[in-house]
């Protein structure tokens, strides 16, 4: 008798018991599904065995010879094993959506959970294996249109090979919005008449009454804008990608009447007093709002030298304060603005929560501001912001504090409308930015995963 190794769903080999005994009894431990239970008489037959767990199961078969004559008292049992490997199966694939709309250059992470015996992974892009991608996850640090297409993973093991569902990366939502007229107005690209209803959002908040195909804001666009559009079927709604504008410069918009081809237009404008600006930007658009010329007119070197001379001549704090008001791009002013880089949530003299609002802020927050003992939080699969828990007293945070930070990280992510969102957290000492990586992209180790429901900071009450 010899051991038998099988995959779930296969049949055991029949075993005929031979010897001097009048008959044989055998029993099987109840680990492997499909084997008879209790004391059996006769030979061991063909049995279909199953293993629905993620681990290898094993049953011990004990065979005992039996004699009818009382003088035959020696009964020596023999043993053999039935080993059943688990079926190779894919248990989950994240993200759950079959299509991901990519907005700009952002991180995309796909992760598979599988079980089986000696399993290996291979990720595919548009039907071709991706060289070297044989981990449980596949990461695109900064997705662009070159990465658009279909992805899946193939899991192979001792007991078979399975293919996951397909996840499609789509950049279509990037093209929904266009801006024109020197970024004074933003509109939906509805040339094909496929959208019939609109709702505009600013900084992720719906703008009341903004339900037209374009959106204009008094004083110019300043913030991040997106629009929810309804397709012509009257049922399907999709969100555009965000477009962000920083209206930190003074500008004058001129709208001359259309002219004939080749005809010259002269626009005269005066510059502010010397020292207030370093350059003037001239932008020209055609009749449908498309940019056709953009040119920066840099001030002369003599004016730049004069500004440097005034900086060197500052001998007191009073002069420095005057210089700030004089020079619009003074470094001191830039440093002052960094204090407002993040959402800052004071908790106590022991804790403070900082939340990034862009890839650049995430980069500064995680790589330059946070200290080694601080804690870092980020949604595990979905694109999201970096959340840092400042740990001034170098203590271990409570379970409630972990829950709050994970909830905030889930809310400020693409999974804000989901529940039970996986959020990874670890100390900053285990987070690093690879050389040459895009702003906000980091790798980390020693993490734990917490499944959190998104928490809006406006709903949190601090004692």
C-alpha cells in the first residue's frame, strides 16, 4: 500500500487488501471530504475527494486484518495516506470595478487573492504577458494613455490554471471637459450630443444651479472642477475627471472682433511699476476658444539685477517686510504659503492630522514634513490622498485614532462612496520615495491593513 496525492475533484486509486486474513476492516480520519466514514469492510475503492479549503488536507487510512479463528490473535494494522491539494482558484480581484476611468497621471494598483498548491502569478496587458510581473499585485505608478487597455492575471498551481476577469483602464473621462477663453470658463465637450444633463462640482461639492453644459465663475476659475453628465439613454451618469485652476496671477482678457486671415492686430498694454512682476504672459485664442499662442515676455536683466540689489541692501526686519510687499514672488512669501499646504486637524498636544490635497502636497507631506515616528495612511487599492498622524510624544495611537485616520484616508480617495475600504498604515520610517518617482508616489513596508468606512471630517466631533 502506498500514499495517494490528488487534486480536489479527482478519484482515489482502488486498493485491494491481500494476505492471510479472512477479511479486512479499514477506517479513514474525517479530514478529506468524499471518503466513507466509520468502519468499512472490504477493499478500498475509487472515491471522488474534494478540498474546499485553501490548505492541503490529509486523511490517514488504517487497515486492520481480521481472522475468524480465535487462535489467530495477532492483528497488525497498516497505514497509508490520502493527500488532497486545494483547487487553484481566484478568491478576489481588486479593484472591484471592471472599468477604471483614469484622470491624468495617477497611480493604479491591481491586486489578486488566490489559493492553491504552489501557485504562481502572471499579469497580462492586452493579451500579452507583462515581463517580470509575477506578484500578487500589479502597480502602475503614473498611468497615462500608453497604459490604457485590458489587464488580467493568470494564476497557475499544481491543481490547474485560472484566469481572472478583465479590468479595463479607460481615459475617456479625461476628454469630457475642455477649458477655453484663458481659463475663465470650462465646458463639456458635447460635440456628439451624447450628454443631455449636467451637474457641476467645485472641490467635490455640487454647485447649486450649475446645470448647463458650461460653467463660468465670477473672477475666473479657481479650484478643482468636475461635472456629472447624463448620457442620452436618460439613465446612465458618469463623472468627468477634475480640472484644477490656480488663479494666483492678475490678468486682463481681451476679446477682439474676428479679423481676416493675415490681418494684424495690435494690443497695447502697460506694465506695473518695475519690480512687481518678473514677466508678462501673452496668450491668444481663436474664435472657438482654442489656444493658438502662448508667450512669456521676460523682463530685462537690468531689472532683475536691480531687484537683487534691493534684497542685498535690506538691513532690518522692517525693510524685509517692505520688500515682501514690493516683490510679488519673494521667497519669504512662498515659505509663508507652505503653512497652508495641507488640511490641518489639531487633535491635542500629542496628536495632529495632516491631509494632502494633491500629488505635490502628498509628496511634501510624506517626504519632507512627516517625522519617522509619525503614522502614514493610504487607501490600499484606490487612488487617494496621503494622511499623516503627527506623533509629537512618540506614542502608540489608540484604536479609535487608527479608525479615524483610516476613515479619513478612505473618504479622501476614489472609494469615498464605498464601505469597508482597505486602508494601509505604517510609520513614516517605513515609507520612502523611489529615485525618479513621480510626485506623491511612495513604497512602504511593515504595514497593517484596516477596513474602514469613509469618514467626512465635517462629521467628526472632537472633545
